[in-house]
C-alpha cells in the first residue's frame, strides 16, 4: 500500500494551501512495489465537499493518450493488425489526400504528423460527431510532416478512430476488453456511471471557461449542438472534444485512481508488463524523433526533452506524460520506477489555471531522493 513520505506530502500540502490545486494523490513505486503513497486536500469543494483519498478517481485527461491509445496501438502492432510505419490512408481512406498521402501511424504517435494541436470539433462538425474524422482529415497541415514535434490532440483523436475501425467496436469497449478487464481494474473507465460521482474528483467550475476563452479568440458563434456546460464538471470528462465525441476519445476521457494508473503504467515496463512483449516495452524508452525539438517515443515524451517535467533526477530515457486537469505519470525504466501525481488543478479556482510543472519536477526530485535514502 505504501506510506506517506513527509517531504513529498509537505510540499504538496503547501501547494494546496497556496491555491495551486485543491487535492493531490501520489504513488511512487520501484520494481513493482509501492513505496510511497498519500492523499491530501479536497477532491471536491463545490457543489459539495469530499476529501481526497487513495481511492479517489481522477479525470486523467491526456494520460489517456499513452495509457489507452498508445497501449492499444502497441498491442495491435504486435498482432500485425497495424504497422508502425503503415500509411494512415491505408487504414483510414479519409486521409487519402495529396498533403497527407505519406502520413504514418508512427508520426501520429510521436506528434510529428503536421496536424494542428487542437481544434474545437464541437464547433467545426456542426454538432455531428460522425463528421469528426473527415473534419480532421481536411485540416491543413501546419508544418511539413516529420520535421517538427508539435503536440496534437487531433493526431490522437485520429488514432482512436483508427483503433475503432480496426476493431469494429467503440474505443471504450475496446479498452475494457483489452486492458481494464485483463488487468482486473475496477475503478478505471470512460464515462463514469452516476453512482461513482461522489468518488470522483471534480474539475472546472462553471463548465469549460478555459475552452470558451480559446474559442472566443477565433469564433463568433456558440456551439451549434447546444449550450456550453455551465455546471461544475464533475463525474464527466473535462475536455470539450472528448465530451462532444461521447466521453471516450483517443486523446482524453480516461478516469482512474492513482493505484490503478500505476497498474496501467506497469504495462510499459518489461519486468512488470502482463499485456506486451518485453521487446515492445523497450520501444517506449527509445527516441524516435532524433534531431527534432522534443525527444519522443510512441505516445510518450522522454526525459531527454529540454525542460521536460521529469526533473534532473530521472534517467534520460525515462518516459512520461501529463494531463491538462493536473495529472502526470513518469516512468524510469533504468531503475524500474513509476511516479504518479494526480491533482485537479482545474477545480475551484478562477482562470487562469496554475502551471504546475515546477510542482511536478519537485515531486520527482523528492521522490528519487527518498527512494535513494532508504
């Protein structure tokens, strides 16, 4: 189960007091064993009050990208259902366009596709989610494919559609059958049922003010499919595109606890995986974007990336990912360590949200120091 580490817990308590986020749950594991774990603060402050616990379920946001989409892509590559360097248009004819004819699955996984970072699909699709893939395929590339790393939600939404088309079922059902049930996960899912709400950490109060602001800069009309969410986003996905797409998408929508997030992260380590081959796991610590502005492996960022949130104490081939709601997961394969920090920084505070990358680096540094001091 692990025990609280005084230095880590004190640092996070200080950031809660400073207003960075209302709650934080962390888990630090080494060689498959949980060493440190604690829960601090309030998972929900409004419209009710609930303390955070080690079993609190968080909206993991973009941790969906590696923990579901990246993992499923790796499984499909192992089974020969898709090729890492396969041309995307061979699987999704919507991308059989002159500017995207050479776009590959690998380039989507490493954010080198040229696709824009984000677009409000709920505006561009006229409220019809079945148009989403065609709308993405019609987007103009913002740079030459393979020449830059530009983090793209649209790329991973596309991968989610690719997986669904190959499997013939929804992404949520695919994740349940291939990941959640085989690993015995009971508090990990898309679209939490209403009965779970009081055990879920809340997100943004007043709906999606952050995204409303982004859209206001470029668009004059409200979403044609309805009105913006005005209530506290609590028990449903925070991300607007994931919400529009039914709560489960390739880039966001996953909910889980810190302990079950650890079990998901363990699938990317050769010594602890139950789903992948050991040689596949080695790929996640391998830089596939040599010479570009970020070091990337399939679905993960590497610690070798300048200014990554890994901090100075994780090995350069460590790989990690962040979630907009305030979540993070970093893996150090050299020492077989997993460091997970879940917060809900988007809850119960006015815009703008606090950039907590410094907190993440401090967490990793304190965790490594504590592990090495044992």
